C-alpha cells in the first residue's frame, strides 16, 4: 500500500520522520520539501480524484480530441 502524507515543517515533523524510518515495514520512497514538488503532487492528487469521480459517473471529463479541438 502506498500513502502520501503532508507534514507541516516544524519540530515534530523531523521527529515523526525519524520515527517512521525506524519501522521495518515502512519504506520512504521520496521526500518532497520544495514548493514546486508539492504543487506537482497536489495536481496529481486532483487528477486521480477527477478520474475516480469520472469512473463513478459523478464528473464529465473532456477527451483528448475535445481538448485539441479547443486549441
């Protein structure tokens, strides 16, 4: 299972990271600390949420053809 979490930068965040790194069943794949990376992750989360809602019939997405026709 993969989980993305966001931790506010403070004293507790470094303690939390130290703790979870000690757990044998947790593997840190990548840490993002800069604003640009956080924006990319946020956009990806939104895209996954949009795709999930589309699959549930709750949101209509444009097709690639519709998008290209607009430009």
